[in-house]
C-alpha cells in the first residue's frame, strides 16, 4: 500500500506579542504562538462555513479579516462595537464558533521577561516557541495514528503562517528547516512544510488562531481573571493522559 503524500491534518499558526527581546512591553511581556490543528475535511465542511456565516450576518459579505487587535480596539470594520452590549454579543458569538467547530490547539507562551532574567544570551523567542509547538504537534499526530514514530514515510503536514516580511520569513524558514531536520528529543525528523500566507489572506484558520493567541497569553499573565472565552479555548487544548499542561499548553520558562 502506497503511503499517502499529504496528511489529513492542517495546522494554522498565529502569534500575539513581539518576538523582540528589546524593550519588552511590561503589560504583555510575552510571545504567544497558537497552533490550530484541524482535519481538512472538518475544516472545509464545518470551520470555514461557520466563519463565513458569521461574517455574512454581521457585515453582509465575507471579506472582512477578523483581527483580534482590531476587534479589541474597535478599529476599521469593527468600529460599530463601541457599545458594551453590542461588543459582548459579538464576542459571545465568536466564542460559540470556537466552542462548536472541531479542532485541537497547542498554545506556547514564552515569558520574555523571565527568559531575559534566566539567560545571559537567550534564544530567539519565536524559534523557541516554534520548536516546542512542532514537538507537541508531532506527539498529537502520533496519538491519532497519523504519524508513526521512526517512520520516513509519514505524510506531509502543512503549517500555514502569516507573512511578516521578507527577512523575517527567510529567517523563520531557515530555523523551521533546522527544527524539522533535528526533530524531537528522540531525534525523529518532522514531516512538516511551512506555507506563508499574505497578511490579507482571508483564511478562516489563521483568523481563528489569531483570536486565540492573546487570550492564552492573558491567561498566563492573569490566571485568576475569569474569562469565558479562555475557558472555551482551554477545552480545545491537546491533552496527554487527561492533562493539557505541558502538552497542549506550554509555558517557558
């Protein structure tokens, strides 16, 4: 039987916070990478239609890009959200979509302030987060029998990431290749391939990943703060033996 070339799964990656170690923002001293893992059939049949229906309802078309920052600040097409009741209803609907549609999440939070204190020459936060994320996605794919440990015939899994600029993208692709060649702690290489999407790409997966990244960071900064959206997101985290900590949710250091 010929091995399939492409995986049944797709991964969308988005970030919150800056990867820079200079002038760390005291209000958000983090870099968060959210890895949304979804089966392609479920993505096409459930995720995309749910996001499009939401846009049709609120905007009359589906060309609006759901950016967490713009929604939070009532910018651009979200300027109508300036009343508290309207905004809460809008956010509740988005939370309901996250709750309803099928996917798994790996959240990696790098505490840049703690990283700076612990190491005299800290590694690039984005590279660290990418390494941790790929390790955990690999473990998830093996748990789903999509990948097999030690196999050279694992189907290719595409990671869709947003373009950040030519130099940044070139650096990321180089580090991505290094991580894939190096593999996990068992020296098993990763069958991942990165796909760069334009910043204006109307990707439902990238938009959902973007909506989840900052809330996961805030849950680390303010764990005592009640937040229904965070509670819903956390139920999507990858679990091993019933635990998300260290697997679906990784915080370092």
